[in-house]
């Protein structure tokens, strides 16, 4: 088994310069614990416009 280093950019794994894998090679991707936590926190803190909650509208109610 050999290990290659790469970086994920735009959802694709970009391997280092000069790395060539044979067509049809079966690969396993593992990530380090620090990278996993950073990616998890980033996605949790990023605002999602589609799921943004609506603001509450406060209507005063006065006893009549």
C-alpha cells in the first residue's frame, strides 16, 4: 500500500505534482482529526440562505 498527499478543492481531491494513479485504481481517502473538526465547524458556522429562519414579528397586545 502506498500513501499520497492531496488537498480537496471544489469537492475533488487534487494530488501533489507528478502523482499519477492508474485508471480504475481503488483508493481510500482519510482525513486528519484537525481537518475534520475545522471543516465541521466551518460548515456549522456558515450561513445557509435557503434555511435561514424568518424573523419574528412582534405585535403589541393591549388589554382592551
